[in-house]
């Protein structure tokens, strides 16, 4: 069976499973499908739908102010990286900072955003 045919077959099974009211395990037993294969396709289809909606992307656009050598030299001389958000929030980070100390701070910022 070609990969696109198997994908279509499993999408069909996923649709029928959702309307069946059965647990995944019960559906898999009834249709002789290995549960890990079923779970794989369920995640694959779910990921594809999220990507199509654009909700799976967690990338944040960044506007570069300048790529000139003077800006790069200024950044190196100051030993700082400045992160700014359009809402006015900004964060200055020393290049010499211990990166593990930034994780709690970034987690906090992520939870607020």
C-alpha cells in the first residue's frame, strides 16, 4: 500500500473512531489496528491540522534594526543584548550572563504573554 493510501485509510479510521464512542484501544481491537500505529496517525493528523491553522507555530517575528558593522560593534562593546516587545516590554541581557539563570525569567515572561 502506498504511503498516501495508508494516510487516507488511517484518516478514515480516525474519523470513524471519533464518531464510534469507543476508546482507542477498543476501536483498534475491533479493527485489528496496532494501538501505537493508531496513536501515531492521530498525532500526525492533529499536527497537520494545527499547522494548517497556523496555531502550532510559536515563532515570534523579529525586526532587525540594522545590520551595519557599527551596530554590531556597539553590541559587542556594550556586552548587552536588548530584547524589546511592541507592548513596551524590554529585557537587557548581559552576554556574560549564566544562561541557566535566564530560563526562569523567560518562563515567567512566556506565562504572562
